[in-house]
């Protein structure tokens, strides 16, 4: 195909008139090129300029000696090499220390002896495991050493003769796990002024302090509801694999529970002389206590962690079983995840398999609810609702096209789970979450009696008796035969009246009115006093209290 003007060099080189080819089967003569449109031929001046350009190019080629292309390439390579050498010299010159007095190294500028691994660095108030040694620079004699101890950054806790905590904090904040670093300072910068080594060698003696960061203990909130701080996990030995390599529901995990103790140091497990317990656990089925159920979902293979909780109800279940748990401010479990088999990847299932999986998990959650494991059962119900979060999204809902019955079953299952979440929250005295769950159900089914009843229960826990009476009254209008709702309505009405009486006594409304109408009261003036008479001139010259009394008589009349 020719260009749009038909005057490009390619077209002119081929010529507008190409050799014709004979097609024997038809006996026709046809051009091998097909023009899509007719174009004007180039002008005479254009042909002249093109001929001049061709002649100049031919003269340049004829004047060049043979082998000049290779020579040009060598020259270009030599120029490139010289430019690179010049850039390297300029970089070295910029990095070379300038002449004159050099700035002394900072207190926390250390020299790395061994590189660490990973990207994580300690944070303030974090816990690490370290060791250090301090030796004199002149004869390498040992001054102070401490090995494999747990240290909290920023705690400002140091014994007599130990290295200053400010120095350790400044170094550790820049280090990674397994890194070894050293600093060289006078003894006055390494130890406190009353340290024995300073009295023995003097404050100006130079020493080398080598610090090794062995472990970084990472804390994470593993509670069923994030940011509540009910269960905290502190990693004391990192696991293998990526950060998301964790067990999931219906997976099999192998746990080793090494110790359970209280904040006072009392050992609850194992018994004296007994060994740690290894357990094969189906994740999410309540075979272990709630604290371990929370922590195992956030652990990696071969990870060892300290799991901390403050509520003794989180320890109900294996390994303690039904043994009574003594009161304490904090309980700590040392546990290791030896291995696990991941559970099914439910979010990747199609809708039929997802519904089957959800029904199976709902049966387990119902069993946990009957056993009184309300936290764990609520978590199971919430995960089922998350599986069907897309039911109300128009674009995602299209995957149910032609499957109306399946869509109805999924909606009903999610609705039942939300009602069960409300029931669990009421048992756990979490009235706000229970009310939110009921609101979602009533938005879908405004006449759902269970949702109205459980929202009224949540409002009773919040002492919102007015709204509770409204919900119960509406519920009784829908179905007057529900005796539990009638009894709760009577209780709500009675408590509402009691609260009204208490508020009236607390406000002392009658006493407040008598003080306002008292002649000796000076709370109002003629400018800002309430006016009960239509004629403003009527109040001229009258006391404020008399005008208010007159207004009261008119109101009573």
C-alpha cells in the first residue's frame, strides 16, 4: 500500500508503475500493487531536490576510505571509556574526606561486626534478647559482660556497674536480628558516674562495647475483635515461611503447650514433674481454650510465642480443662506451633461449595454456643457472614444469575448468623454490637420478631428503656402470642417509670420553680425577664416577681 501522498522515498524507489503479472486462469493482466486512492505525482522541483540529495550522499560514500566504519566504532568506544573514567574520578573526589578537623563520631555511631537478617528493628517499649561485653582498648581486658538477657527498650532499668540504658537503646534501635555492633567511647559515656570500673580505671579510659541482638520479641493483638487487647501474642522465636503462612478453619495444627503461669509466678500447667503437652487440634472447633484459638490463627510453623490474657474465661478448655482458674491480673501461656495442615480456602470456592462449607461451620458454631463458648461461636458466625458479604453488591450479585434458590439460601444463612451474633453479644454484655447486627437484619426483614426482641434486649442492657418499649410494642403488634416479649415489655415499662421518678427527684422541679418566683430572687431583670402580658407598658414599674406571678395565674386560668 502506498503512502497517503504517494511521494515517499519507498514508493518512488519502487515506482508507481510496478511490473504487471499475468494471471493465466482468467487471461487478465493485473498490477501486483493495489492503490487505495489516486495521488498526485510529485512535482518537478521535488524530483530535483531528491536527485541532489542522492548525489551528495553518493559523493560522501565515495570519499570515505575503506574500513572507516570500524575506525569510527573504535573512536566512539574510546570516548565512552574516557567519559566513564571521568565520572568515576568525580564521584571519588566528592566522597573523599575534606582536609581540616573531622567531626567526632556520635555516641550511637557504631561499627557493624556481623550483619543481621530480616527487615525488622526494635521499637521503643519493645522487648529484645541481647548480650554485651566491654573491654579496654589498650589491653583488651574484660570490664563488664552480660549474656543472653531480656531487655525492654526505654525502661531505664540498669544495675550498678552495667552499661547505660541510653547507650543500649540508641544502638538497638538501629540493629536487626543477629547483628553484632561495637562502639568505642570513654568510660564516662559507657557507664554511670558511680560505676566501679570508672573508680578503678578513670572516666577518660577508652573502652570498646560490643552488643549482640539475639532476638526481637514482637507483640500482636490476637483478640477475636481487633484492638481490644484481650489476647496478646509475643513472638520469642520466629517461625518459618511467609507472614501469611497461618492455620485456618478446619485445618489441623500440632501444638506444644509448655507452660501456663499467672502474673504472680504460680505455675498452673504442667504439674510438677510432668512434661509439656503436645496436642493435635482441629482449628476453630473449640478443642482448646479461647486464648489458644486466638493465637494459633496468627502463628507460623515452628514459632514459639508467649500468649497473654487477663480474663480467666479465656483459659476454659484444654489444656486446663474444667479445672478452676485462680484469680490473677494476667495469665501467660508459652506455646509452640510444631506444624499444621491448612484448611480449605473457602473464599476461592464457588457459591455451591461455599454454602456447603458455611453450613458445616454453622453447625460447629451452634455446638459451641450450647457449650457456653460464646466468644468462639460469635467468631465463627462472623466468618460465615464475611463469606457472603457480596450478596447485596449489584455487580458481584450477578454470579447468582439463574440461581435464585441458591441466592435465597445464602441470604437466609447470613440472616440467621447475624441473629446468632446478636445472641452471643447479649450473653457477652456487648450490647452495641448486638444492636448493630439486629439493625442489619431489620433492614432486610423489618418484621423479623427475633431481631426486634434481641434489639430490645440490647437496649435494656444500655438502659434505653424508651426505645426498648417501642421495639417490644411493635413486636407485640406483629405477634401478641410471644410471652417472653410481653414479660420483657412489662419489665421495660416498670423500669422506665422508675427512672422517670428518679429523674424528677434529682431535678427537684418544684423547688426550682419556687426559687424563681421568690420576691427575693434577682435572677432576672426587666430586660431579660419572661413576659406573660401582651402589653409591654403593663410591666412598667412592676417588680419582676409580680409580673411572673401574674403570668402564672393567667396560665393556670
